[in-house]
């Protein structure tokens, strides 16, 4: 339930951190910024769905 209380910026930070953790690296600063830009365009519900652990 903690994800419900997160701000949009906190959700973007959490999703990007999870993606970084999964891949182990970011190809370049440019790709990192492109990913962050994309995530910032998503609404909070879409970001929350990306945070959910696979079942």
C-alpha cells in the first residue's frame, strides 16, 4: 500500500531504480534521460503497475 502514497516523482524514481537494478547498467546518459522522460509522461497508476512484483 505504500506505493499509493507516493508522489509521481517518487514513483518515477522507484520505477527507474527497479529498471536499473534489473539491467545492471544503463547504456548511456542519453538513454537514461530518455527512459526518465518516458516514465514522467506516464500517469501514477501506470507507474504503480510497473512497480508491482511479478507473481
